[in-house]
C-alpha cells in the first residue's frame, strides 16, 4: 500500500490568506520568548519581557510518516511583530538533518527577511513580502525575521525526510542579526 493512501482519506482544509489549516491531520506548535532564551543578543531586554509572549506559531500536515523518502510536508508559520531590545522577532532557525534537502517559502502577508547561512557561515538575506517566493537550497540554515508592524505569514513545503537540526543554531548561532536601527531593519554580522 502506498504511504500516501491514508492521507487521501484525511480531511484537511486550508485558508490560504489566513495561514490556517484545519482537520484531524493538522499539527501545531508555538514558540514563546521563554523557549527562545539564548537566541536573542540582548539577554537583559529578554529578561524584562513576559516569557509567555508567543513569538511564532506553526501549523503543518504530515501526509506520510516522518523520514519517508520522496514525501512532502506542508505548513504555515506566523511570526508576531515585536522586538527584544532592538532585535526583531524571528524563528529559531535550523539546518536540515539531511543537509542536501531544500525547502520553499511563500510569503502571504506582512514583511520580513529570510536569513540564509551556509556551513561556512556565509550569510545573506532575502526580502519577504506578499507574493515573494523563496527557494532554500540544501546546506543552508534558514531563519525568518518579522521586520514589520503586523504578523508575517508564510507557507512552506519541505521533504518529509529532511529533519531539523536546531542544536547547531542554538550552540553556534547565525552569521548575522537583523536589528532595528534608524527607523528600519539593518543586517549586521553576528
């Protein structure tokens, strides 16, 4: 039996512009400021904030078992507007465990930056805005930063066998940070 047969019978609905998925197969998670301790550069500013503040929410569906070669997962991420000190709210960021696996992001609303870092720590950014599409090549860590005043919403599609390596980012960080300076976002080396 095909690993996709079970999913074909599942009922999943998508509200594209709202970034909402509904149905029994939909999973969700959220990250709070407290769960992101150590990722923002201004630890004092973070300590003065409510650690239960939700920085971002993720919804996704896994139509095949985790690790299935050739399968795809689909989901949405919504990052709240805000800053810790002068650093914008962002996702944790990750490499894929299988480093050669890529991913797509498509922005729906809000504005931000996709921060990409290769394994030599060379870092670059791409502007995210409604309608922007971003291919994340394998071997690149990726993080999204909300640089606007409203939630930043994007959809993503990634291989079901890619896995997530958050530990490398937690211990080594990213090669750049996005800070609010002179009325807007500025990318600085980390």
